[in-house]
C-alpha cells in the first residue's frame, strides 16, 4: 500500500478522506474547507511529509547518522 494510504488509514476519520482531498483539483466542498482548521491540516501535513520521506527512502536517500 502507498504510504499516504497507510497513514491516512491510521488517522482518525472525522468524516475526512485525506487521500481524496489531497489529489482532487475541483472546487472544495464545505467539508474539505475544514482543512483550514489546525486540527485537520496537521494530520494532512504529516501524511504528505511521511509519504515524501518514504519516497526518498525508496530512492535510496537516507539521513546521515
């Protein structure tokens, strides 16, 4: 499973599908505008950052000890 899916599945749902919200380009719905709230945007940012870190790992990029 893609890292975004893994993390999105592990987060509390609260009526938001972060996967759909992050890839959709249409005008946001009222529910999607909830991402303007800190309690929703922080998990979304974590999902993106985690997926990016996993992609770097897949490319062989590792942090220095």
